[in-house]
């Protein structure tokens, strides 16, 4: 059975991008909650995967964004219920927070296309085999997460030590964007232009948008990661079914 995906969105201008493309091609049901519009959260029984998107707010700004506390509690319950989770940028930070890790300001603001370096991990991790030793990711963040206890550290960049982690076999956090399209980045530039200030790791909008092949390459990596998570999820589901079969 195809997984049922539900995404959590935090602003109108930053949606699921090519995650939706993958879900529709795979025949998955794809639903979402726009938390900034007070959409309700789904029941745990109604979805198999939870995708937590990015946004300009910070994890700890619960006074300004009261729905953050409810969202973090919901993410924690989804992890307890063994859902597949994918967090993008703010979403990765929210998942890390739900796992008990600290979120804080990074030493550099990081905005633009910069190399991401894969960190060798012990054992086989088929979920993330699509990550090359070095690849370009689209970055747009000022905060960072500490690595959650028990998580596998997957990637880093020059500006940020913690770029990706895998917790268990089905919780993946990515500080960078692989789902972004050129149109999506244009919306980010439009609504978050105040973030583009002088910094060693901040590119101009013109440079970020200059090469459309960057988006295609990033989208292909994302597809590989989603395929890997789906394969791991299918194996886990089959094992669970076999475990409850009568002798």
C-alpha cells in the first residue's frame, strides 16, 4: 500500500515543492496543514509519513507563533508512533528539538548554494544512499541544531557543522533544501529579502537563480532520499506484519 503523506507548512510562500511531485508520481495521498492559518492537525491514524517544511520563524519563538508548541508536541507523538518523518530546514530543527536537542544561532548565516559534505557513517544506511560524498544544497538559515542523542550525523558544510541526521531508520532531518524549484526560491527572495545581508556565506539572488541545473540536481537527490525512505518503510512494515502473524 502506498504511504499517506501529510506535510506541515509554516508560511504561504514555502510549500512542499517537489516533494509533492514525488508523492503524486508514487500514487500517495498527499495532505497538509497550514499551521500559520490555524489548520487542524491530523489524527495519528490518518497518515504514515510526516513532512515538516521550512519557514522564517525560529523554533523557540513560541510567544510570537503560539502554534509552535502544539506542532512540536505533535512531532514528538509522530516519532513515538514510528511514523516516517522528513524535516526540511526549520522542519529539521523542529524534529531535533522534539528529540531533545538544542537549537541556537549558527556561527554564520548561510544563504545560497554551497557544498555539503557527507560524513562517513558506520554500517549500511540505504535510506540516504542518494547522498554523494559532496553535493550542492540550497541553504537559507541562521540557526542550527545540535545532533539529537542517538542520531547518526550525516553531513556538514563549511558554514554549519550539522547539516543532516538520521534518527532510527525513519526520521531524517535536512538543514538544506533539495525540494526547492526556481519559482520557490524566487518567492523566498521576495518575502525574505531582508535576510540577504553581507556575510561570507550569503549569495545574491542573481547568483542563486543563475543556474537552473542546480535545482534539477537537488531535486534528483531528494527523489533518491524519498525512494530510500519508502523502501526502508516498506521493509519495516513487512517485518511488523510478519511479527504478528500466527504460527
